[in-house]
């Protein structure tokens, strides 16, 4: 646990000074968002109109007033009797999406239906006409939300993309909430004590590398070392009102490595929306480093905003560009397809593999089409150690599949799949006389034979391998490894059997 506090300076020039003289209240937003919500920002003020006035003074100091919010939109907000205003970043469909949540008095439901329609029996997303009003009144955080629709459910009003609001209405969010997740960890108190004016909670347990990049260089390495060994990581920031009307800030960071991740108390967890642990797969956007087979110098393949592909030299100066119509799926691999000493660039779209030579020409017989969508890839390996080409792709359903260079499933291959989300490709290592796939997820390390057959399925509960364990050769097919309970074991990769090292 790391923590610290700081003073908040008064004066219109300071954004945080808009909280001076305000009173905090208890937050409930964490009971409304799903467990894997990445970030939750909450304002819990007893007087929202006073905050709006102070924020207008702050914008006036920097002459940011502009045209201001629409008068009808402001009246709509003022009539809601808002008790709490929150912004959440939620993983959905492989990306982070923002939604805005407003907690009102229960009496607002009838007024809502009168303004926006709806039958009042089943919550349904409706078109939201008051774009940008929350951003104008409360700041840029609330401009991140794509304000397509609005949904009313009891004391809560949600604004955001229609698909997310539909999931909320179906009860998907409530099947396992952020509060329920936190209650099963030692970070349960980081939501605050009920006196917060503003709170920001970041649950980076499922995306540990997404937070430390914002830290200063002098502390980033220390936090990275901690987070790499942890599968629970939560950071919180609070603004609290003191008795004399002043404002104090606090920062808290917690990391832990647990044997079992928090789970829903309900057996009927809805999974069709993809709220499983660690669902967000980050697709690298490039530029992708290459080596010129002619000069040996560094080059880069870059995807431009119009989706075209451009080859750049080592100074990022363009050499040529070619049309393309889809986003790349995260990797560009160089291969010698014809074994003539010339390297081509292999990359993927949503369901095809393409091969491009160094002059910008597409190579026959590509593109190769696949029946399954490509989530991530390609990654090229040489399992037989004969200079051959084996191409691995990640498909929906958490499936890793290996193909030959013609796009056919690799001989004798068994698909690799695990319960937790696969975010990176496995490493192919040689131990003794055989090769093995080492797959690391947020929760554990899994080992497979070169054909994809599981080796470590017998390692269960506390004997599962840590996600960051080294596999140290110990002669023949034996390796030393560490379990999630920090027990050192000697593992036979041929048989899957193990013994504790005492």
C-alpha cells in the first residue's frame, strides 16, 4: 500500500478550488457499474448548483466560457435534483467506453418519462438531446462519454452508447459489480468514508500496464515491479472537505497477489456481453519495426489515419504508401515466404492475412481468408526448427490456433484456450529434446506441448504456476517453477507431474 496527501490551493485559477466550501456525501455509483470497470470518477456534492457557479468562475479566469450550455439542457439538469454524478470507463467489445451516471431523487422517474418517453415498465435507451451539457457544467471528463442515449432506472439515469445502456437494462452490470469485486479484496476501503467531494478509483487489475505509464519516470519502475507481481491493483484519489471549508486531497495505491480472484456471489453471471475477468485485448497500433533485407537498417510500417499503409525509413520519412481498408490486428511479421533471401511483411485484417513486399506490392497467393475473425496477430514461429513458417492467430472465444504458411491448420495441432482472457501470444521454448508453448495470462502461467496439448492442467488451485514465474531448466524435461502460493516445485514437462522443492 502506498499513500500520500496534499493541500488544495484556493483561487479561481485552480480547478480543484471549485470544491472550496462544499460538503461531501456517500457515493453509490460503484454498485451500478460492472466489476471490471477500469475507472470510476464520482462527484458527491450536497449542492451541485454551487459547484456549477464556482466552475463558471474557474472557466472565466481562463476565458473558457464559450457559448455555454444550452438553456433547456441546463434547466433539465437542475430539475433532476441530482445527488451524485459519475463517469465510468468500462471495457466492452475490446475497447474502453465511457458512460455517465446521475443519481437523482426517486421522484424524478415520472418527470423523466414525460420528457423522453418510454412505457415506464422496462427500462430502454432513448435518444439523448442535451449533448455536452454535463461537460459544460462539470468539466472535460464528462465529455468523454459518447452521449447517444439516455436510460432511466429507479433513482439512476445513465447516458452513453446504446449497447452499453442495453446491457445495463438487462442486468448485466449488476450481476457482478465493482463494489462486490472490491469487497473481496484488501482494497475495499478505497472508495472513501462518505465525506468525499470527488473520488477517482482505478481498478487496473486487468490492465496493469495501463496505469504506470502515467507515473513520473523516477517512480514508474518501482510501481512496475510491484504491479508485475500482482493480480490485484487499485489506485484511488480523494478530495475531502475539512471542517473549516477547506479541501484536502489524498492518494492511495494498493497491489496484491492472490490465489483466487474475486468472483460473483451469484451463480447466474451473465456472460453474453463479455464481462469475464480480463476481457480487454489491446491491439498494438504501430508503427511496426522492420529490418531492410537490402541495407540491414531499421524501417517501419505505419498505418495512416486513412488506413493506408506507409513504409518509413529509420527517420520515419515515408518511402511509399499503399491503399488498405481495415485496421491492422496488432502485428507485422517479416518472413521469407519464397526462401530467396527477400523478406516480406505479413499482417492481418479482421479475417484475412496479407503479404506485402518491400516495393509495396501484394504477394500471391495472399490474401488468405479465415472463417474465424482475427482478434490479434499474426505471430510467426518455427516449431520444427527447419526454417519453416507457422503462423499463430488469436480468434474469438479465447482460441489460439496455429496455421501453416498456406493458411491451413498446422498438422496435429490442438487449439489452445484458457478461462482467463489471452492478451499476448505464447513463447516457444526448448526444454530437453522438446519444444513447449509458455502462455502467460493475468492469473497464471500455462504450458503446452508443441502441438498444443496441455501440460499443466494437473496443477490446480494453489499449485497453479504464477503468471510471472521463471521456468528454469533442471535437466532433461524438468524445470523449476513457482506456484501462486509461492511454493517452488520441480515440474516434468513430459508427464505434467511435479514435486515440491523443500
